[in-house]
C-alpha cells in the first residue's frame, strides 16, 4: 500500500486531547482507530510524566503535525 500525504500547514502545536478528538472523529475502521488512540495515548502518558502535566494537556510538536497524524 502506498499513501501520499500533502499538507499545507503552518506550524501548529496540538495537544494530545486535540489529536485524540481528531482520531475519534475520523472515519476509520475500529481496529485502526484503536491502534492510533493507543499510540498517541502512550506518547501523551510519557510526555505528561516528563513535563508533569495531565496527558490531555501535553503539547505535541513534530508528532502533532498533520503528516505525522496521518
């Protein structure tokens, strides 16, 4: 499978909560959605511990870019 992603986006720092909401609103097969939520949830947990913040308030930089989310 080959996927090409083109996005024109300025730098946007999204919170884990925002990314999780984007995934939940996407039209994805359940298995794909659950895996994506697990990946971003795990990243948010670790970042939250490192920065002493709740996972939903963690700001993602490179990982929050649309091409990374896709």
